[in-house]
C-alpha cells in the first residue's frame, strides 16, 4: 500500500478525527501532517494491509497524545515558580502568621495552590493524594483561617466570604 492511497482512503476521516480531539485547526493540521510523515516513514513496517486503518488511527492517537504532552510541559514551564501577588491581603498584619500556624497538611496545600499558583490537580499528584482530598484540605484550612481572623483581627466577612474591614489586631495592636 502507498501513502497516497492511505491519504485518499482515510485522509478526510483522519483529519476530522484529529480535529474533534484537539478542537484547534492549527494543532489539527500539525498533527495531521506529523501523522502522515510517520505513516510514510513507517509504511514498510505494516505487515497486514487489512489492518491499515487501525494502524493509521493509532499513529494519529499517538500524535494527539504527543501534542497534549508538549502543551502540558509548556504550561508547567510557564507556571512553575510563579507566585501569585497578594496585594489585597499583603497588608493584613497576621496573614503570614496564620498561614504558618496551620497544621502541616493544610499549610502545604494552601501554599502550593494560593501562593505558588499550582493547580489543585497538580497538587494532588505532587502530594500523592486525591483531588477531593486537596479540596477538603483547602476548605478546612479556610475555616481555620476565617476563625483566626475573626478572633484576632476583628475582620468581617461579607456575604461572598471576602475579607472586609480594618485591622483591630489583638497581637500587633493595630
């Protein structure tokens, strides 16, 4: 079988298969092109012509996986070590103290998600726990932080759970 025959028989179907998976025309074009380059380069390895369609689509699936893998590496490199600025809360007198006083399992998750800007899914993978566990730890940490702010600093929380008011801190007397 020749590459041109594969192109004629499966080209349109293969392109739309790829496009459906990646939902981006430019990426689909790149993947489609890479798929046919690999088909052409490896056509001699195809032993049974009746399995050509499965073989072609498997190459496409592998190229789609490679595409998403490259995207995730790029996103990790862009997001790595990027800290979220906290201008609104930076002035709060006891913020760092309250974070540092959290139990280790809560502090670690809060720092990774809110200070180091990791996605919750990535934190779960990094810590070897489930995504649900990460979310539960964040919820519990927020409850503790809200309690500490209410008791120490006399801040209030609006109906959306956002911190409002001025500091009236029992620790630093501000």
